[in-house]
């Protein structure tokens, strides 16, 4: 299962880098979202994909699941949601002011076709 997750993480990282290298601001925002999802899956996979009981003190289970990666991922999801919302608001405001989402046109460089 870890090999399949590694392939999925690699595909997410590759597609996010491809999107972040484009000129469209919306694609860059989607790329950062995919990059954060890939990082979340990486942390979960590094924590170990095993089955076990919840780490409760009163229960006598043979194996426990480590709750630390899950807590880190929950915090990271909330933070990445807030950052993505901020990026979307900034992109919308920039589109209202400049009338474009092309990064070269936002910098003031003319596109050489």
C-alpha cells in the first residue's frame, strides 16, 4: 500500500509543479493546493499505513495507531484552506484591478509570441 501511495504522492507533486510553472494565476493557486495535498499524503504515509485500535488508555489492544501524524494533518488542512482562500481573494482582486490573470501581463512584460 505504501508503494501505491508513493506513486500517488509523486503524481501530485509532479502535477503541482507543472501547474505552478504556468503563467495563469488560477493554475498557480490550484498547483499550491495540490502540493499541500501531496504533502499531507506524504506525512500520513511516513506515519505508517497500519491498522490498529485508537490509542485509548482504558482499552487493551494489541496494536495502536500513532495519532501524531493525523493531528498534524488536521492542522495542516485547516492552514492550507485558509491560505488557499487568501490566494483566491488576492487573485480576484488582482483580476479586478488589472483585468488579467496572466503573470507576464501583471508584471508589465509584453508577451512575445
